[in-house]
C-alpha cells in the first residue's frame, strides 16, 4: 500500500451518529496509510465537489424514512462526472435493521452511476435512535463498540476493491421507500413549524450555529426557522435546555446526545449486549448482528468481551491482536 493514496468521505449527519461512524472509518483508512478527508455537506457547509484526485470516494448518510436524505441527493447531483470510473462506496446508518432500509440508496446509486462512478461497496450500520425514543445505554454501547470493530472490516474490503454483487431487494422495500419519500417535502413543512419554548431558551444560539442546513436564524431576540429543514434533529438533540419543539412531531423528540466514549468504557455494561438471549424489541436486531459477526469471523476478526478492538495489519491484511 502506498502513502500516495487518498480517500474522501462526504457526510451528511444530523445528530452526529453518522459523523461518528465517518470518523471511525477515517481512522481505519489512516491506519492503512491512506490519507482521509471528511467533508460535511449541507447548505451550511458549502464545499468543493471536485473529487477527481481521490482514490476512494465515500458517501455516508443517516437513513431518513427509508430514504437517502434530500441534502445528500442534492449534493450528489452537483458532483462532476467521474474521472476514469472512480471507485465509490456508500455507508448508511439507521437505528434499526429492517429490510426497507436496504432500498434507501436507490436514488443515490442511480445518480452516481449516471455520472460514471464505479459503485462497488455498500454497508448498513446501526446507531441508536435520536428520534422516537432513546435507546438504553447498553444498546448504545453495543452499537458503538461493534462499529469500531466493523469499520476495520469495511476499510479492508474497500481497499481490497472487489466489486460486490448488488443485493436483490424485495419489491415491498422499494414501494415503502417510495411512499415514505414524502418525508422530503414533509421535513421542510414540519421544520417551518418548529418553535422555541421561551421559558427555557437561554439564547445560546447553538441551534443557529450547528444547523447543517442553515435553516435557523436569530432575529432580534427571537429564533426563527426557515423552509430548508431536513428533519436531521440536530437542533433538538443538542439544545442544552431542551427548548425546541419539533412541530407536529413533538412526541418524537429525544434530547441529549449519547456519551459514547463514557459508555464504551463502562465496565457495568456488558459487551456484546445483543446476543441470542436478547428479548423484546431488540430481539429483532439479532439476525443483523448474527450475520455481521459471521462476516467478521470469516475474515478472522473475533468480537468478544476480551477482544473488542481487533485491528487489521495495514501491511499484510492479517490480524493484529
């Protein structure tokens, strides 16, 4: 592997779960001596779309209502035509492993193919919900720690460069993704209905500064919401006083990010947390993790409490323990 190779990760991230995954993948690229640049996209993050000098081009996004977020789709449409069939890959993130999520990248894939990018790799990773309800700390730790290890395999397979066969998706997945695409205009409308609880708001303007769509502004003593909302939930998640009401979806609100580093080091939370004995709602996650752990094992990576951070040798492709 030469030191002249480079990768770029185009990331749309609301509550920063996808950005966290991007940072994991970037770190693994650098272990292989491949320079990696993370570029956040959105109206608040204008960026150069010229990616002609990069060997690996990644697109990372959170799945919104079984679809690629509209800002990522709009960004992809602005990309130049690929140079010499540049290699591209997709990593998508959601809070559940349900089958309609597999169809979320259909439009993005079509755009990249039309522009001549050689899309050869795609993976779906799980991170905790920041909408509807908050995941227990044990689940959040499991997802974070699992992705730390799984990102090793992702980068190894990307560098290996073998083109994976496209998965055959259920017709129902395509239909559900199509129907839920109403989220695109719905997000803009509901975003306009966001409001501030003036008894809680401390005018820190963090929401104004951090909105990836530049949709929030301060006018005098008031916080205003525009028509560009993508329903990424960052403003709600990171408001220090829980002062933001999210329009008609107020009962879906989850305030406060997950402290992943603290959870990852908490000895009172077992890892793995999701096992064959897991019951309730998270029992539905068992097939996803069973398949992912089998893939890790196939490449010699063991996911246990005693070996949570197995790294792949950047020179030989073997395993460092």
